[in-house]
């Protein structure tokens, strides 16, 4: 490809327009959500209106893409964990892993930003949400600064994106953990084994026929989590069912559920695609926090993946969490960027987004100065999960921690 040819941005909005780029999709995408057939097949379903893909070409040859969908959604506004309400909007959203090819040149990234602003200015969308953007990339710099002051995102969160590269065996995985993590693994596994003995069982679901039943099992746990209190995480909806059925038909879907005394108590779901397990939903019964049932499920997954050899990488996704720090082997800082349309609807959304983020950031700084951030976060999570106090058995169990850790390390 000649570098002297001018770069142009083409926009594909239909199967016919996308089909000519199938070879590029197949060569560059790494996630099931960015599979061209998935992108097109989901067209018209509840969770998407249509594909919207920006293609950078020199001559007739594509060298980069920004893959997304465009449709109506409700954007929810929060201050901390407090949910304030929502606004219906026409949203362009990139799919997971939707930045494909070579986006290393600043001029090329600026062209994408200009094309996106034209989409927003034409009324096709009120706001764009671009995820998975490396915080040290030209794409980040262009998208963060190029839109006008009223159209840009002034409060961008840069968070770690954690991955775990799996070795050939579970023993090798265990040996590469820190001494503290090894102690936690032994301790948490033994807590469940000692308390529940043979009444603890982890089941794996991959079949299409299991979708309805496993959704009900997971819902019985998810309904009690703090994630449900802030409107995120798993929800038993037609949209989720449709996506899971689509993935199960192609052999991508996997869900692990932990049963304690026959009762669903923790879950972990995702897709296996091109050697990567992409984590989607995870949660556990908040009454069982002392036992760390989520970690019990995760360790079982890792054991299975190492034994079967079909998964080389676990993608934990963006965001910080204790289990990601303990088990992740590498991390990349990335951000989700918002760009707002230069219209009344877009400016209103910009004010709502930047206003609520300003209050949240200010509150975090104030609480951090007082040294109460962690305690307040724990309080709100328990309250949102329907727990104003820790489980009755937990205070007595805490007293056993030191002696357990000592005996298990021998």
C-alpha cells in the first residue's frame, strides 16, 4: 500500500457495505462481538438498531476500522452509587474490541474524529461512546481534545484493563502467584470445602438448551448483588437471552455456577473466542462474602481452561478489582470516551454527563481527604445488596482467619 495515497474515511451502515471488508474483519478482530456475522446478525434486535463502521482506506485498501452500532438507548446518570435517572438518546457505541488495524498516526485519528462529528452533527446520533481506547494513544488524544469544549468529555476515567495469560497447567499458574495470593487461594477454597463438604458443586453450561434455566439460576443470585442496585451487571432480559443463544449456537458461550447445598450462590459468564475467555458477568450471594465464592468459581474456571488447552488468555475487562490485581498477569491503561452532538439534545446530554461527573469527582476528593472512601463504598455496596450489616456468622469466622492461614501454609 502506498503511503502517498490520501487517507479517506468511509462509513458502512449495512451488510452489503460491510461484506466487501470481510477479509479485513477476519484478519484483525479478536473478540466475538466484533465478528462481522455477529455484528450483522444482531441488526434489528432489541439491543441494536444497525451497524455503524468507520473504515480508514488508502486507495481502495482498508487499514483501520472503528466498529460500532447505532441505536436508541437509555443513558443512566449516577452520583457515586446513587442513581438519578435516565435520558433516552440515539447512541453510537463501539463494540468490544472494535478498534481494528493501524490507528497509530495522529492525522488518521483526527480524520476519524471529524467523521464522527459529522455523524453527530447530521442528527444520526446524539452521543458517541468509544471504549477500549489506550490512554497513551493518538486516538485518545484526538478524541479527547479535538471536539469543541461543549461537545467533549471533561471527566475521562482511565482504568486498568487486566488480562491473565494462562500457562500449560494449573500447577504452573499456582506457582507464579505471590505468596499472599497462594495463601488466599488455599484459605478460601478450604473455607467452602470445610463448611459445605460434598454439598459444594460447580457446574459449567455451554449448551443452547441450558440458556433459559441458567438465566433463572443466575438471576436468583444477581437480584441480591450491589451491581443490581446501581443498574449494572446481569439482568434476565430478552436482549441478554438473545446474545447468549446466539453465542451458544456457535460454541462460544460458557457459564459457571456454584451451588452450595443445591442453591445457586455465585456465577461467572463469558465467551470463548479465538483462544480468549472474555469475562462478561460475575456475582455472588452477598450473605456468603466471608467464603469468597466468586474466587472459588474463578479458580475452577482457570483449572478447566489449563487442563483443556482451548483458552490461552482470560480477559477480565476494564476496571480495577482485587481479584484482577491478584490474578492478572498484565494490564493496559484505557478509557471510554464520550463525544456529544453539537445539537440541543447533545448539549443537554453533555451537561448531564459532565455535571454528574463533576459532583462525583468532587465528592471523591473530599472523602479521600477525610480517609473514609473505602468504608463508605463498603457501606453503600452492602446497602444496595440489601445488607445493612455483615452476615451473622462472619464476626465469629473472622477469628479463625489467622489460625487457618497458619495451618494451611504448612
